[in-house]
C-alpha cells in the first residue's frame, strides 16, 4: 500500500510541475507573439526606452542610436564602444518612435544614465 502512495505522490508532483511549466511558458509565449505580430504588421508606436546613442563631429551630432533592454547592458556596451572608437557615446532614457523592435526616430532625450 505504501508503494502505491509513493507512486501516486510522484505522479501528482509531476502533474503539478507540468502545469506550472505550461502556465509560465504561456505567459512568455504571449508577449513574444505580440512582439512578432507588431513586427509583421509594421506597426509604429511611441514610448520611453533606453538607447545607446553615438555622437560624431564638432559640435557633436547624433549619428546612430540603438535600442537596449536595460541600463546595465547599455552601460556595458557604452564602455566597450568607447574603448574601440573615438566617438562620444551616451546611454539615455529617450522618448522615441519604435517599429519592429528598432528605434526609427528620437523625439526627446529625457534622462542621461550614468
């Protein structure tokens, strides 16, 4: 009788684990699918994002910009870029137009990140 209980509890634990995995993968999958649909539809939106910006010339003029996921990644990329280039780089929170996971234009620089 005790072997049957152990097998039952193992099966119950396995079912609970699989249910949890299915639920978390569903949440992740929904956000990925929304991003994929926006990219395919060529949908443009406006929002506040973190960007790595490259300035060239004298006086400095914005030459390129790159959408970055978080502050630490941006600062890491900035440090690498400054070591390998003579351009001026800046991480900032900006109000930008986004299309397909990329920045199309920057409307306003809100805050410079240090």
